[in-house]
C-alpha cells in the first residue's frame, strides 16, 4: 500500500517542478534575453522550448502516476467487489473517477470497521457465554469433588447457592427444601436469615412453597400475585423455580435483585433449572443418608450400639423402670486421653484399644445390661434395675478391669447417673451425665 | 426381671395367706404377661384382693408396720427432702424426720433399691412403713401440690 501512496511518489513536488518548468523558467529565460540582448536568438528559443518540454514531461509523469493509482485502486475495488456499484455511475473525468473510487473504498472500509465492531461485540458475548458455561460446569465439577471427598450435602448445597449467585449475578439466592410436612430447611446467600424466617411464616409464601411451581416477576412479567419479595426481601425482580428430585418437587429456589427495568433472560432460567436439578439430587441423597443413619444401630468400629440407639434403649428401659417402680442406672465412661492417643498411635491403633476396652466391659457385665458407644471417646452402659449405689460398684469394678489391660496409658473417667434420682428420661439422664463428666476430670 | 433378693414373690405370699387362690394368681400372671404391670396392682384391678389386704399381708410377712395415710400430716421440711419425681417413681412419701432417721411410707417395702436411693439422696437412715399405693398417690398429690 505504501508504494501506491501519493506521498511516496511526491506528487506535490513534481507538480511544482512541472509548473515551474512550463511557466516560470521559460518566462525567466525570455525576460533575461530580452533585457540583455534586446532580441531572441534561435538558441534562446531552443532553450525555452526544451525547458517547456521538460515541464510538460513532468506534468505527463504526474498524470501517469495518478492514472496508475486510479487503475490500482480500481483493481482493489474490483477485488473487494465494489466495482459493480462503480460501473453503474458513468464518469469520464479521471480525477472524479479517482475521487469516486476513494469514496467507495472509504465507505467499504467504514462498512468493514462496522462489521468488525459487530463481530467483536458478538465475540465478547460469546466469550461471556463460554465463561458462564465454564463457570457452571466448574461449579458442578467442584460440587462433585466435594461430594466424593465426603463433604456433607448441606455444605455442598451452600456452595452451589453461593456459586449460582455469582454466575447469574443476583443479589439474593435462597434455596428452600422440604424436610417434614410443613418444615423447610434453607440455604441462603445475600440476605439475613432472620428475614427468611419471617418469610417462612407469611401465608402467601407458604402457598408458593406448597405449590412449588415456576414464578417470575420482572419487567416482562409484571403480574404480581404477591408482595413478599418487596416487603420482606427488598427485591424488585424475583425468579422462583421448583427443585425436583427423581420423584417429586422437594423445594423451591428463589433468585432476585433490585435492578430497574430488569428482565430475567432465558439463559438465567436455564442455569437456575440446571442448578435446581443438581440440588434436588443432592437433597434426595441427603435425606436417604439421614434415613440410613436413622436405621443404623451399631457403631461400625466396635460393633456395640451407636449413641442414637443406646439412648433409644435407655428411654425404653426408663419407661420400664417407671412401670415396675424399679431404678435404672447409667454409666458414662470416658477415655480422657483418647485424642492424645489418636495423635500418638494413629486412628486405627486407638480404635483397636477402644475395641479392647469395649470387649473387656462386655465380658464383665451382665448379659441383660446394654452397652453402646457415645461420640468418639465415650462408652455408655445401661444397668437394668440397678440403683446408684449398685451402679457405682459396677462402674468401679469395670474401671479396675479396664485399668488392668496392657494399655497402661489409659486415663478413664466415669459418671454414674440413675432414674429417678438424676432424671426421668434418657435425655435428662444423658445430659446430667455429660454435665457431671464435663466438670470432673477423673472419677 | 423380678429382683432375686426377694425371698418370696408377693403372689406366692398372697396364695400362702389364702388371700387369693392359686387359680387367681395364675390368671393375674397371665394378665401381667400380656399387659405388663405390677402383680399387686393387677390382683387389685381384677378384684381378687383389696390394696389394704395386700399391704397388711406384706406388713405381717416382713414385719413392716402398716400405716394408713388418711389422717397423717406431713411437714414441708420433710417433703423437701425427697423430690416429687422420686416419690412418684417408687410410690413412696416421706412422713417424718427424727434425728438421722427419715420415716417413709412405701407401697413395696421390699424395693431395696428404692430405700438405698433414699439413703443416697438424703444421707439419712430410712425407716419404712407400708401403705397402699392409692393412699400414697393421694398424699403425693395433696402435699406436693400444696407446696408447689
């Protein structure tokens, strides 16, 4: 392009030279001869003629250059497909033709710039969409990773709510999940939990939770069936979507902001739907895990009853004790240095020691008494029809037996409680034992 | 499930003392097996004997004095020694405290664990009187409600 430019061929300079040779120089020579010799010789006429010829030769060169540029421009125009428009206009004047070519070329350049702008805008949009999709998949992949690491479903759901808020750029996200008939668990982001508690008591919102269907309030969907989003949540636009498990709708997700003239895009809805689908599966998994936990009665490491079942049995035994006017004793043993043992020996070895203790207790207690593990470091024993004095005797005897084990590093504490002296339910009895054990380091 | 330290079961004593027949005892045991509960209460519920008869029988057998509670006055200080839930659980009521001895009325004087629990709770020696469960329940209702 540089070689075709006017500056390169020095057109202005050449024109000046040509003009000078064709006009000023012959005139100057003529004046010189007339002043000095008063007549014109053949030689002078020959010199003047030669100068004028050189001047015209320059002019011819200039115009040849212009014609060359015009031809090249026309070829360029032809190559970019603008010649049709040019051919339609009949122009004989070369300069005008050149002007026209330049005009067409500059309009072509303008069009191209516009086109380029449009393409870059579209690219930007596309990049945004790609980033959003990458964010969505990365969020889901992260959630998968958390799930495989054994993170609780509650934590993963909270993570998804946080990420959803970032991805669709909303002020508030709240995901409600049905726990029992009218009890809802929720995960929130960008709002005070106290407001959500108020919302859960609003009748119109309760209806929404019961219906569990899609609702949108924004610029495009202004038909408002309710006002809680403004009154309680302080949001102008909201999108509510049902959360589905494999069988049924298990909850509702609410996303909202306070932007003026805002409409939810179809992409927003798609993203929310995708997240709700994943959340629904997680919630279902959570409920199933809870159910499995409820059904489990044994501690997997020691094989004795777990805390939940032991306390259920304690409640049953207390009821029986009340019916037959008998006492019911409960011993709570604690390995005081359980966690330091874990540090020194490792989890597996500590659990082996724990199992040995459990076996020692089991082999020295009555078959009708019930033993279970409480938390990580405690053992509970229900002593049927034993009062406090008798329970204390048994506890001391068992402690002696435990202390006689080879594991001489063990520090054991115990507390004895009894129905009716310390409580009339498993909850009361257990709390009393925990409290007393908390205040005594070694019994 | 019956405590082994009881030399004889209430039912056997009642049959021995001809308060109920062996057949009635059998019937009462059947009901107990089906529905659960205390044998003395079942015998009373089935109408084979009265509460008073059973209490007097226990008193005679084991030498615990029988004490009807109808006209007995219990002081607030004595009531404070035993919480109401312990009284309801073991069907007993504290009556009096003289020196280091707490007198209680109980429907089952053979409930050694209950007596020991009272000793543990009050750090006093326990003197036992036998009374009927309905008398004790009425007294609990009357005195502990008064002091609520």
